[in-house]
């Protein structure tokens, strides 16, 4: 039996573990799931004969290295900043490694050593990053093979709530880490290039410079810019492309309302609030408004943000209960962002019968001997339930498929890498179709820009 070690048994690992368990007998593999909570790991393997659960503390070096030394390949489903210690151990003991996370500078620095040992360290093989890379490169390579010159690449992705589970005015619920949602867009300007002109959107303007998307004709969405789109020019071999942009998808109206939290300062994570555990939700909201001995918190909120009482925006904030004088924050030494997250989780947590939805959309413009052309490629997938969510499927399945192909020596190019080569993306995209993860592609008139965009 060949051995696969999975470190981390969180929500995104459900589909990953099930896929490998389903293949375990035919592929002659044994799966070990290691987690700080052995109960969590045991629950994920569900007494399967070809799997075992272990308690694994990533900060316990002896515990970690013993588990890695015994396996053939390691899948790290840990938070991104924890991958590097696992990677160093994999290098020491000569083990392949797979993660769904962005390649860090520390991980990239191991490339030459990984190549020297003939190992594959596959990164960014989840959803976004992951399926976005593979589906984009499949079309880009096809255009280049037919002597096309790329003029435009825009890519969008969003984790949303399925329409049948959409029960709030924000048309949104948390389908992944809530903290990442609250902090989205912070840490520097979003950068991209639009028709040869470099553009930078600072955080305080990010949610008002959006664009509308019409996907599959009847689905309307909006998108705001993702951090650094410029680095993908070299990754995708598009160094001279005039337009390169990556964005996050939300339902129309979300960004305008979210911008209120940004303007008030409620998403700030750089300082803690005095006696935060004693604050009511109303007290917290009032912290960011001017003092008035007569005006109510509600009136100050509306006046400061210029929101009319009959505006749907106002109803959205009432729905979140941010003016409640009795609900307590109950978080000690909390930052504004942490408190906002707690308030939002009251309203935006998926219920047991709720389903999530993933939407991905690419726009590619190119020129060849017949003129200028534009392709739109879209994916929309819903989750099955709270265990096998759309997020779990689209993150976990590509990870599992890549792992098995590395183990079977079908993916052999050594080094720290992304899934942008044909030997990786072609078989995985094809197999993903068996799980309902596929793209609808159509050619549309070439515009070179989106007329519904204010991002530029």
C-alpha cells in the first residue's frame, strides 16, 4: 500500500478525503488524516478500512516529522503560513507535497532544492487559485497554438450562497473563512492593467469601483478587484497583454453596502477596542459616529453615510441588528474587524439545509488572421449539503486528483510549481467534469473592455 498523509481535516477537506477513500482500494493507497482534533479526523474517515486518523500538532516537530517520514506524499490543508515547515520536512525526507494555497516567497525559495531531489511541490491547485489557473491556461494555450495574440484577460470568482438558500437582503452568507471576507482587499492597493494603462485602486475606493457581469445571460453579478493582477502576466505567459484583471464576484448591491463598513472603519484589524467585551452591538456602531447629545445612533448613521430611510441599503443594516442595545460583543481585546465578523456571523452563517454556490467567469480577447475575437467561459456549481459543499468540491477535488497523479508518476516535472502545464491541467479538468465541474464557453463580439465597469 502507498501512503498519503493529509494534514488538516477542516471543511474544505471533505470532498478531498472522500475522493481518495473511494479510490483507495483500486489505487492501493492508505490515507492518514492528521488533525489537532483526532475526533475531527476520525469523523472524516468514518471507520474506512483503508484510512487512519492521528492527532497531529503541526507545532510539535517530533509529531510532525514522524508522520511525514512514514508517508509517500503529503497534502497540507493547513493555513497558508504553516505550509513552509511541512515543506522543509518533505524536502528532508524526500516526499512530494500538494497544497491549495498561493506560493509564498519562502516556498518559492525551496525550488532548486526540490528540483535537485526530483520532487513535485504542487501549489495553487484548489479553486481560486487552482481551477482558475487550469481553465484559463487551457484556453490561452489553445489561442497561442492557433497563432492568436492575447489582447485581454479578465478572470472572476466568488463563493456565494445558492439562490434557494438566499434568505437575506445582502444575498450573501459565509461559505469559507469569515475572517478573510471581512479583511478582503486590505494590505495595499489592487493593481491591474487596462488597455495598456496601469491602474491602482486603494482600499477605501475598492468597493465603489466595480463592474457588472452577466453570466449565462440570466445571472447578474458584480465584481471588485483582487489584489495584484499584474503578477499573472508572467505566470500565464502574457507579459505584453494590454488588459489583465482579476476580480471577486458578489451579487449586485453587495459592494455598495459593504463600502459603508470600510468608510466607517469597522473592518480595521490594526488595533483593539477598550472593554470590547462589554459593548453592545449598538455601542460598537456608535464608536465610529460623531458625538451628539440629541441624535440617535440610527439618525447619525444615516446622516453621515447619506442613506435615506426608504433606501434598501438602510434595510440591509437593520437586518444585521447593528443597532441592538442588548446584544453583547463578548469578545475581549477585540479589533473592529473581529467584532464586525461576530455580528455578521449571526446573520450570515449557513444553516444546516443551506447550499453554497461557486461562480467563475473568464473573459479572453485575442487577435488572429481573421480579426479580433472574444471568448467568455463560465462555471457555476452548487453544493450538495453542508459537508460536501461547492467550496469543498472545487478546492478538494483538484488537490486529490493532482496528488494521485503525482503518486502514479503521471505528473513528473519537479519543482515548486502551479498547475499551468498541460500534463497537469488537461487530465484534471477532464476528470472534474465527472463531478459536475465544467465550463460553458461561448464567443461574443470583441469589445476590449466591459461597458458596465467603473474599475478603470
